[in-house]
C-alpha cells in the first residue's frame, strides 16, 4: 500500500476522500483525527448537504495530494515515516477495506463523493474536561474557559474560547443537513461512528441506536465513543440498547470506544470528571451483558499517562483473557496537541524507562502484539525527535490546572516533573 500511495505522490492518503469526522454542534470537519478540524460553509450545505464532507478546503487538499504535495497538517504521519518508526496511519487508513474499495475511482477522479467511514459528533455536551481537550469539544471545558479565561503559559495561550457551540435548544443547520444527507449515503457506508462531547448525553445518539435496532443497516459496522462514566442511569440504558442490537444481530458489528490509557488517580487527573472504579465497573458490565460487542480503548499516550500505563495494560490483559482476545483491544496513539503534553518533547531517562516497562510487560503476550508495536513506534519517535524546551509550559499548565480544579498534579507527577 505504501508503494502504491507513493507512486501517486509522497503525500497521498486515501483517507482524505474516504473518511470524515464532523462536529455538527460547531460546524467543523476533518478527514483524519490527526489533523485540525476546519469550518463547514453553512451556505454550501444548504445548497448541497454533501458539502458537510466535501468542503472547499478538502477539495483543495485532495488536489494537492494528487499533485504530489505533502500537506503540513499531516505531519503526524511524516514524523513516523521520516523516523522509520513503523507503519504510519497514512498507510494503515489507506489499507482499510473502507478505503481500498474506492482506490481506483479516487486515482481516476471518478469518485462518487461520499465517505465510507463516517464519524459524527452531534454536541459538545460532556461531563468530563480532559487535560488535552478543550471548549470546542467539551461543555465542561467551555464553562471553565468562559468563566476563568484561557491558560496563560510561557510563549503560548492554551484553550482560547474560539468556536462557540450552537445551543441544543436552537435550530442547527449542520444537524438539519446531516439528516437530509444521511439516508443518501448510509447504504454505502462501511463504518458509522458517533463521537462527542459525550455521545450518551445527546438525544440524537439514541435516535441512531433505535434505527439500528430496527434492523435497517445489517451491513454496517457501528461504533460509538464514550468516556465510560455518563451521568446517572445512562450507562445501563445504553447497555440495554446494545444488548437488543447484539441479540438480534441488527448490524454487522458494534464497537464501543472508551477513553483510557492509565489507571487510578492518574486517569482521574488526566480525564477530570472520571471515577476510575466506576469506569472499570461500567466496562466490565458492558462486556458481561453482551456477547459480540467489542471494546476498543482510545488510549492517548501523553507525558502524564506513561507513569502507570503498565497497570492499565495489565487490566487490558485481564479483560482479553476474561472476555476474549477478539473482543478487547487498545489503540495506543501518541498525543500531538497540546505540545507540552506530547511525550515526544520529554524523551529522557525517566520517560524512556517508563515506556520500556510497558513494552517489556507486553513482550511475551502474543495476543497484545499490536499494542506493543504501537509503543515501540512511539518510543522510536521520541528517541529520534528534536528536543524542545517545554518543561516550563508543562509545569505552568499543571499548576494552573491544579488551582482551577482543586487537584494536586504537582505531587502526583513529582517524579516526571523533576
């Protein structure tokens, strides 16, 4: 696949055509979770709802890729490829069945114009305010920044309130366009995924679950992101709906993507709002009460998550053994933004030792080879990266984060900060 991509151009990636993520609460989209989201023209979608995916920026970027250019915003993959640190996501995403199916049409420029893998956020409503998230994607972050302003760090300002959410009570032209467009593309979708905010806090999510439960999309791989600790009885309701879908085989597959990469107080610090014990209990409840639903952890590897990541991998191993290797996995992805939490810029004896602990633990576990290879790639990128001076920003962020939220990261991560 890499040879094929490079034969078209060194920056060519099928995901720019075949994959889409849309944040309908704020009118943003991108075609890869490693790149920045950009604005969707509200006038364009009123004329043609497919402009939710085919924005002018994407059209321009596609032509640049076909012309042999490397897009600067795709540097997540360039870092991996230039460091010879394994297979980049440019190759992985382009190798997926939902990309390969349109390979020739894209090259020949006869592509039909709709994605095969679609991820949608209906709202930023969320009861978490994770350290690396922000007001665009979390209502809890939005409330904090609206009240206390952005974080003033040396040389940068973190989490300005840049993009305002359209209130749920107001008419949302992006959601209106989605419901006009969705029936026209659903039969061609391979994957459909709901993200957030916290998707289980959106009524649109349960509308989708009901549609799937009715057996309308038998060939669809359905997925949903979650923080794993939604308010009140939402989790039990969610699991009940999934059990209905599971029992009736109402779609091809169901995958739940919870967010976690470390344990205990470290997890609760990074993902402010989490109750670690409740999170563990909820995930095990889901696996216990369904037979085919898969759990794939979105594990964001940052400088703060590596301290107890080995313990998380031990729990992951327990889940695999208990519920089946084919039902549980973790996608260990290196954090790219904000830079002061990116472990690339903190490659020293302590951080490399912590990464090695996890790699060594996984060495003899054949059913966790993918997770180990991901960590080997991250370690290689760290060792080959040009070091930066971000220790001051990291310390300033933790001090401000602690003060605003009544936490004590300075003590919790003392070893790393020193």
